[in-house]
C-alpha cells in the first residue's frame, strides 16, 4: 500500500472533507495523520499515536486531494501498525472476524437475536468497549448462501439477444442481515434476462483491514479471489451492491493480494446499477418503469462517492416516473461499519449521524435510500422515516413482487 | 459515457462553465482530480486592481490580458450571473462588480476585493470605526492579537466552543442547541461596540440562519474575518457552486486522473480516466480545459520545462527571462505570465484542436496576483469559454 505523501503541499483541502475531524477535536485530521506524520513514521520510531484509530476510513480525503496523496492509505497503514505495536482489543478481534460472527449468528439466528437484545449481553458488550445503546443488526436464518443453488423464481421478461452472466458478490450484510434485499437484487437481474449465480464467498476483508489485521484480510481476499477468478476466467462479470465490499474488491484486492488474480477481479467487478446502465446504453436491456409516487432522499455512502462516478442507482431511480429524488453526498453518516459499534467512537458517530439525518430529512421524504447496510442502520437510529435499499424502489417500479419481502 | 461538453476541472471557472451550459440544456460532465483551490480561498471575489474602480483598472492591463478577450460588458454580465445564482442558492454576494471595497484580514491589514459573501458585508469599516472581537478558546488559524495590535481599542471576548479548529467550530454552529448557548453567552458579555468581528466560522450549511439570528438576538452587526485555511467561506463557495451544478443536471467525475485522450484529426474525442479496476471513459463534442495554474496542477514546471498536464499543449512562458532569481516572491514575477494562449474564441492558439476551449487561471498573461483578478477571471473566462463551446456544438 503505497501513497505518494511527498506530493502533499499541506493545502488542507482534505481536512475540509474529513468527517472525524469536524466532529472530534481529538483527531488531528488527514493531513497530519497521513502525510505529515508519515515522515516521522518512516524513521521507524514508535510514533503511531492512539488518535490514528479515530479515522473512519471513509476515504473522503483521497477523494478531495488534488495532488494524488491518498491520505487514507497512509492512515490505514499506520492503523495496522498501531494494532501490531499495541495489541488487539476484543472488539477489534470480533470485527476482524465478523464473517464468522455473521455465519454463526445466522445459523442460530433465533437464539442470536434474542441474546443480542438481552440486557445481560448488552452489559457484557459494554464491558468490552462496545455500544449497548444501539440495536445490533438482526441475523437471518435464510441467508443468501444457504439457498444459493436454488434456481430462479422469476422468468426473464426481456431476454437479451446475448444473455450476460454475472456472479453476485453479496458480502456479509446482505447475506446474513438483509437476505431479502439480496434476493430482490437477484430478481431484478433475472428480470432483465441476466443469468446470475451466487458464488461461494466469505467476507471481503474490509472489516479485518479496518481493525488492523492485514493477514486476515489477505486470507479472506485469497479465498475469495480463488473462487471469483474462476468465474472471471469463464467470462462472468462480478456484481456487487454493498459499496464497501465493492470498493475493497476493486481498490484493495490488487494491492493486498499483489497477484494477477487480484487485478483480474478488480477489472471485472461492477456496481449493480452501473452494470444495468451499461447494458441499457448497449441497448441490451430497456427500463420500463411503473410510476412510483414518492419523495425520496438518497444518502450516498462515502465508499460510493469515492468511486468518483455519477451515482448510478440515482441515475436509474430518477427515471422512474413520479419520483422526486434528493441526493445528499456531503455528509458521512458516521457509522463506518464496526467503527460505530465501539463505545469510544460514540460521540463522533452520533454527531455525524445527526448532521446527516438532518439534511436527509429536510425535504420531508417518504423514504430514505442508501446502498450501504451500515449507513442504513445508522440513519434509522435517528429517524422514523423508512430507510431502505434502493433495490426496493427499483423492484416496485419494475412490478417485481418478491415473495421474499418481509419474510 | 457521452456528453455534449466535458469540462475538466471543478474550480470556479469549470463550475461556472458547467452551470452555464447545463442551464441551456447542454449535457455536461465535469471531470476533476480533487477539490479545487477555491474551497480554501477567502471566498471573496477579486475582480481587478486595488483602486476604487475595477473597470478603470482593467484599462491599464496589458493588451494580452484575458479580460480584454472577455470584454467589459461580458465581464459585468458574468459576475451578475454569478451573483444571481448564489442569491438563489442562499449565499448572497454583496457588492458592485464595478467597484472595489476593503475588508479586514486576519492580520488586521485591509485588503481590496470587489464582492464579498453577505457574512463580510459589514467588514468595510471606515478608519476609526470601532468594533469588538469575538474569538474562541485555543482556536487555531485565527489570532486576535494581530488585530488588536493594529486596533488597540478593540476588546476581545473569548468563547469556549469545546473544540479548537475552524471546521469544528463551524460544524457546531450548524447545531441549533449550540447556537443558542453561543447567543446566550454573547448577551452576557459586556460589549461596548455595535459591530462585532468574528473569525469565519458562522456555520457551513446554515450560515444565513446563524448570521441573521446572531444579529437579531444580540442587536449587533456581525462580520466574518477570513482565517487561514481550512477556510469556511471558501468551502461554502465551492459547495454551493457544486450543488447548483448538480441541481442543473451536471454529471461529476471526481478523483479522476486523466491518463489519456482519444483524438481524430483536429478533434478530441474523449478522455480516459485512470482508476483502480477499469478506467472510465468520458466522450464529448467539445472540451473545456479549466484545470488551473501551477498550484492547482493544470500547469507543471521544473527548472527547464513548462508543461500542460492533460493534453500537453505548449505552454507560453516568458522566454529569456530568469525565472528562479532573488525576486521570486515579488509580485509581477514572469512565471505569472505563463500559461495557455488562446484566441478570441478561447481556443488554445498553440494546439491543433478545434473543439478545445480554455478558461481560468491556466490562461497566459492572467497574472491574477499582480492584477488582483483571481475569481473574476475564473468566472468571466469560464462563462466565455462555455459560450464558445456551446456555439461550437450547435
């Protein structure tokens, strides 16, 4: 993970974009935490300070920097070093291994969901530095993986001349916590005559990176890449909907794997909606939407924003007749996956959440959409407005009745 | 993706060009590598010179100056257009583009500019006009003693905001509960003056509300003093322009390092944006180069060579003059004259392309520091280039 910190001219443009900096006076911001401190770290002196863990890895600084410095990469490297020098905390171990937590959580979902909401367990979570005042995500027994080999329920209505085939990378959240939304995605792909499979997969590795465990992240990436590369080699495209998993596959796999496989995966991985727009532009599919009369605010996840392309789900949903869409991309929701579950980050997370939700609800929307499960969780902690995956709006506009919804 | 016009650069000139085009139904993309320098500027709009009259100053500019290609009338029109856009968006810019005014800087000196955001409207004080200063405990990037050194009569009250950065304080100001506690604190202070100077931290998103509420609830007049970067008035300016552009349907390609471009004879066909994974492609009928000067990365120089960083257009540089001499930090250094020379239609003279237009501080002979014309140049040449690009594609 290299970044050219010597390009930094200390202009502070990155600082203006940093959510942690604006909410938490303890965090010195990406300029100091990234390129400035890197000069000292290079000497090998133990200069990684504790505040390094206050960065949420939202990547807004990379996006803002006009000089190609990528401060978040420097900070991530320092975060990993901090954990190596100071040892892992229990929450870090827990979240680095979130994949296994999720698998077990879903397997015993009835029990898990009861115990994660029990007072005793909450007290226990608190004692190891986790927040007990926000709901833990519910685990679902019917994960996407469990039924991945079952054939499609929906018949293609607009079979393209030359059908495209895609492998869906769902990630942990859609698999274990929001499998209904996962099934809607599969249904939409099939609706457009796209052949879709759910390959065997584990966590993308981002939670491990974010909790300072590079080796574990590399392990996850290696395992995923073996499976995904097979599909790529046979001409399948990889589709993601979780914008953080997608970012990891595209941006991080080539670097953490350092293999050609990593590059091939990166080059052939697509955002679901970007892919649909591409097929539309190639005239392989057509959008025919039923009107959906609704005011919707769209919270752009930081990791989608960082892709730097016009927001593809927004471009599609805007075309649905009757929809009034308000895009909000200036605020980070503050949750950032496992970051928001940690008690020490509570103030930062809550401050940013309140700011984000205030601007999202300004237009009095009937629904708030966001691609990212973690953003949705956070937003729904601050508002009674329905917070849903964009796929739900798309399903409604396409008239796809999903037997799975609400189940 | 395909557009009518692709604007390269998301600074003042690029954003103004894109807004102008999108308003006329031209499908427009903005391709940029990061956030622009205007987001750390003071947020004030310099137009020309340091005398009272901006148009008179322009008369004395050398013949090659881009303002003469824009024309005075079009300059005034474009600035008025900017003011209209900003007013509609809720960030009014006060002033008459034909006139200059002076505002207070953080070191207590006065600086000449033309238009100011409404938060600095009251900054123009006559000499001897007294004001009170409100500052913040441990604030970085703002030092009231510079001001009291020059204005010994000014009293300073210091509020503890619980945070010490301009971005942190401005974020807190946007919170209603915090604002109420701040207003209540002000009411408890003994303030003898009617005017209050405050570092530029009056909120990032709710500035109008905050400013008006402070004035209403305390009965005083407030004016912001720009701080060292990060600069909140610059951030407001950039975010507002970008929001306006998005509202008019401009598509943004950000974090976009242009690695290559396609051409056919005298036409540029499209841009290749280097990204991890697949590159993005932006095709267009016409292109506007608004990547800025050296500091913004539109131009690059080492000791021997000047270059333009996207299309490698030959850069006009004052030949034969010693560039790295002891006068390097003096105004009017020849390096300020360097840039891209354009014809009357803002097409680069030294390039082969007929569908490329250039705008903003990348233009040769602009010497924005010397002539005090930074944002005015950006706005007026941005709109001018957009007009010619629109004419070209029609």
